[in-house]
């Protein structure tokens, strides 16, 4: 699947004493140092393209774009994979509701997502993979699990038995009752009769009348959501990755199940050295989501004339892990900040920027603390100085580290 165009990233002056990146790992519930040797490997769960990109999506992908930028600034190669779940129940439900072909909806919404990411200057993943194009690869992974005795048949469907995975629960740390409630809420089927355990997850769904299906050694059907990400990540990034990431609503069941399935396929534990999750963006006191219909769409804001850089600043003004409420005041603050920064770098001379570079690097190494990084740039803009090179370096710093083109 085609990704979106990249943008040039300035190379910043090297640092003699660079801070070590620490990220909050949901599985250990602690900040962890992450220091890949040469190549950093990141998997971020992508969209199910049945509606347009909203600000909750944008905040999540901006968070992990910041991570990519921190790694690249540290001189690391970044291998970054992201999927598109371009076949799943929500997409089929939208198609049935609107009387439209599910493939047309998926293609249209994926293209809109690409356009939104391009406008926001999100660096594209190294690998951008749709489930449909990788159907044979995902089915082959399910065959391997079945042949290893890690799948059982229920009326033609295949399930992964969580009782066979000693590490099940290690990612989320949730109690069984919490897992069961979330499983029902987030696409699972804990009440299905005949399952060995209510929390067993679907690996392969046998063909149903009127639903799309693909030929495979498992019979005609389509894969479950969790094994999709497990197979695609292993196929692009290898047996162990540095970070598996996404919104906090993916912690359970998605990341829990994809982790144990990936570990069963690879024979290596843990699948990810850290599980990193972005908070939810709310509107009117509720999580912004398609099901609630309380969406603020990126494309609509851009069509109304909002500058992508101002929107990016508005979203970076909150810590990525924090749940937050979207208000017009956030966007207004982002617009004001953008104007101040542009005026700051338009000065013929200004304060030296080397200290600012250190402050931004230090802030972002501290669990991607964008609030502190933005404040450091604000402070530089408020200072006076006579350095002719300061404005040019600041342009490069905010471009390379924060994705803001001034």
C-alpha cells in the first residue's frame, strides 16, 4: 500500500552529552530507558478506514511522529511499520448503512488519512501495509499457530487459547473481570458459547453469507484483528521490536492479544521492549470517537482555513499520555504561538539558539514532553540578543524535532 510523501528533516548539530530517551511503558507502569544500538523498530497500529481522521487520531500519530524525530535526531535508523485494517466489521457495517461498496469506502478514507498526515507533516512509516494486500501472509501466520497446537476450531472459526500463553495479562496488567468487560466493549466476543476461555481471541473468521472472504489453507474467510498486527509487525520488523504504540484504548485487548500471538509465532519474549500509549482526546466531556459521532475532523478544519502548523502546535501543547478535552481555545492558542514563533525567527538577530536546542532535546527525551519543548521556544522568542545565526538554528530545531515549518 502506498504511504504518503515525506518531508525533508534538517540535520541538527551533534550533542556531546545527549540525554537518554525515557518512555512510559504501559506494561511495567514505569519510565524506561530506550537506547537502541543502531536501528529503532516501531510498530504503530493504524486506522480502520470507515470514517475520516479526527483529532484523536491526529494526536496519536503526532505523538509517535515526535518519537521518530527524537530517534532520528539521535542518529538512529528508524524502521517504522503501520497497518491499515481495511477489512473489519466496522467497515462492513458502514458500507451496509450507506449502501456503498466497502472497498470504495476503505480506499477513499485511506486516501483522506494520507492527505491529513501529509498536511500535518507527519513522517511516513517505512512500511505501510493494508490487511487485504497481506491476506496470504496473515493466513500463513494463523496456519503456523494452528499447526503448533495454538488454535482451536469453533464452528469453522479459529481461536487462540489464552490459557496456552503464560504471559497473557503482562501487557495490560488488568484483572480478569476488567479484561472481560473491555473485551466485550472493544470488539471481542466473551459470551460466545463453546469457547475454552471467554477471553480467547479470533484468529480466523470462516466465510459468512454476504461477507467478503479470501481463499486460504484455512478455508475461505478473513483474519482476526490482533493476529493481523502480529503478523505484519513480525514480517517487517523482526522477532522483537522496541516499541508497540497506539491509543490507550488499544492496550486491551488489542496489544495484549497481538503480543502473545506474536510471541507464539516468533518464540521470543517480550514482543516489544515497551508498550507506549497516547491518551484520548475528548469533546463535550466524552472521548472523541466515530461511534459517538462527536468528531472534530482534521480535513474539515483544514478546509476551513486552519493552518496545519497551528493545529499541530495545538495538539502538541498537551502531554501525549494525558487524556484531554478539545476546545476552540486550544486552536486559538496554537495560532497565536505560531505567529509569535514566526516573528521570533524573522528577526535579523536574536539570542543564541544552542541552549534552546539542548532544552528541546532534554524535554523530548523525558517521555516526549512537548509542553516543555514548546515553552523553551516561547522563552527564546521573548529574549533579546545579537546572534545572527540564532533564527536559522531555531527554524531547524522546531522543524526537525517538532515538525513545525516556520
